């Protein structure tokens, strides 16, 4: 499949606009996305998609970002993180959604399936037990730690949540979700300056987290920090 064919296949997809109802978008995209994914898997190497994601052609970047969200592995983690700063909002949208898909897949299909199954269990105790089991067998699976941090946070175990966020970031330094989660945990621990640093780290990775930017401004005002240099 040439670059033009990738873009052509992408343009055949329904083209939702930013702000459209996500449930309706998802329902209308399921079938076309399956076909697009199958075509990409059959004809494209991941490395080629990575190169297209940094090309000058906007349509190619959009198509590559969506393709990597569907078939990409952790090998594309950094490239997708860089795309969070793309000048085009559609590329950024695909990259933001897609990088989470990549994180959940992990390094193997089996681990990704285990993680999905764990997070769909009916209560927090079962989820925690399943994540503990997964981490014991896959100590390098960053997203498993992040999902466990979320459970700790929901249970009010904020110090444990911070520890798992730190583990996530050691394994995956571009995990803006873990950085943001760490900040939320520090806020609950009444550590606003530590929270501010964590939130700023998340924004360094993904500068288009608008709600988080508002939180940073509020914290800076409360702490008397007019700029990062004044901290």
C-alpha cells in the first residue's frame, strides 16, 4: 500500500468532527475501522507508519496516527507521544486516543487481554487482585501499574497510588496519565507543590490537556507561583 493508498483508505472512513457525540461516532466507526485495520495490517509495516506520522503531509499524518492507534505497539510509543504536539488537532486527537490503546496492549497480546479483563471485573477488590497477579508475571508492564494506581486512588490509598504512578513513569516516561494521576493523589495528600510539579510534568508531555492547565494556574495562584522559575 503506497502513501496515497493509505490516505485514500483513511478518507473513506466517516470523518467525525471534534466535539461530536462519542457514542454515535463509535457506533458508526466500528465496521469501517475493522476494514481499515485489516488493510493496514496486511500492507503496512509499523516503521513505515511511524515515518509517515512525522511527514510534512497533514493527511498522511492523520492516517498514520489512526493506523498506529489500531495496530501500533510500544515501539511506536515515543512517536505517538511526539504527535501529541502536532500542529493539526485531528492528528493530536488520534495520537491522544491511540497512545492509550498502545499502552493497554503492552508488549504482548496476552498481557493486553489480561489487562482488559482485569479492568472489566465487577468490583475493586477483584480488579486489584487481578492486577497484582498480572504485575507478578509482568513486572515491566507500565499500564498495569497505572491501572492499579487508579484503583488505589479510588480506595483513598493515595500514597500507594503515587508509588504506582512513579513505577509507571519509570517504565514509560511519556505516560502523561500517570503524571496527572500522581498530581491528583498529591492534592488529596495536601501536598500542593508536589501536585503542581506532577501536573506540569504531564503538560510537558501533552500540552493540550486544557483542564489540567486550568488546575495548574489555580495551584500557581494559591502558592504564589507566577511562573515555573519562581517555584
